[in-house]
């Protein structure tokens, strides 16, 4: 299938590790030029070089913490200095949390709200005009199965991801008038460095290894009995970015190995 993506420009937040990196690689393989951001300058430079050398596409790496409005503005200003138009925005940056509602301070709630919700709001608002310059585009918001089926140890993550999913639906209804399609992807158990960190911490509490914790979790939660890989998930992102998914709009897609327990 020709995905008709060659020469497009994609902006990806959190693009140097895990799902964001896998999506960047999968898009680059289709000939998409990339603008990625991350907080770690050294890792960002390494990833940019690797993507350029491997896929022979244009790749710009911009250091930015998208939980901060001022750094988002700087990120957008640098994008505008490179491209007059963009075609794809992947709001991917995010991280799990670990708290109890009664103990979590306001500033922790605010941080995750800014990271998971306001980053998507601000970047979408800023880049939609650049998509209009190109005649339309695609916005994909990387949410989580936890937006609908929460995990007990991360209520802040659950709540902010649910809000991101609703924002995505509302934006889809507005942005389609600009020929911009907005959708949400809700991954389930995808093996990322963040999951390994979580498994290490929770496994230690039970006296088992991270690998044992992950294996048990996958068998308990998913009919498929395993974690998915970022590369598996990235292929779905790429399809949704393509004109071949032209009738996909305002939807939330679960890529979860059967974990979601509702129809």
C-alpha cells in the first residue's frame, strides 16, 4: 500500500525514546521529514544523527520541555523558521505517575495537566495555521487505555489522559473545517523505558524482578499475553497519518492486545 507520505513534515514531541522514537522511525521510513523535541540535548542530537543517516530525510531536533508554555512557544518559533507548513503533529510527550489522591500535592497535578493536556492544546493551536498553509493535515494525540480503564496507582495520569482524549474529540470537530483530521490512540501495554522503570519500582516492593513483574502483568491483563512493542504501535500511527485513513476522524483507537474489558 502506498501511504502517500513521502515529503510530508511531521512534528513529534517526546521523539527520542519509546513510542515517540518508534513513530519517528516509521514515518521516516516512509520518507517523512521530521521535527522532534525532547528535554535531553545529548540524546536529541544522537537521535537526529541516527535518523538522518538511516533514512535520508530532513530531521530537526529542538530542545524543549513541552510542560512549559514558554518553551512550547520557542519550539514553535523554531519550526516556523524551518518550514512554512507542516502536515502532521504527534502529541506524544508524557510519563506515568505514582501517587494517592489524598497525598498528591497541587503542583504534581498541575505538572501532569500541563504535560498531557495543555501541551497538546498549545501545540495544536500553534501549528494548525501551518497545516492550513499546506491545505490540511493530521493531529494524533497519544493518550492511554488508562483514560478509560484506570490503573490504581496513577490517578493523575488516568485523569489527565482522559482529559486529553476529550480534548482530541472536541478539536476533531473544529479542525475538520480546515481539512485537518484529529484522532486519539490509546495504547495498552507497550514496552517502553517508562514501563521498565515502573516495573522495577513495583517489582521491588514484591521482591521480584522487573521482567517477572512485566511478564505476570501481561498475562493477567491481556488475552494476547504479552506487551506490545513501540514498533508495532508505530505502524498504526503511520497509517492514521496517511491519506489512506481519510475517513478516520474524531475517534479513539485502542491498541492494547485485548486488555480493554468493554465493547
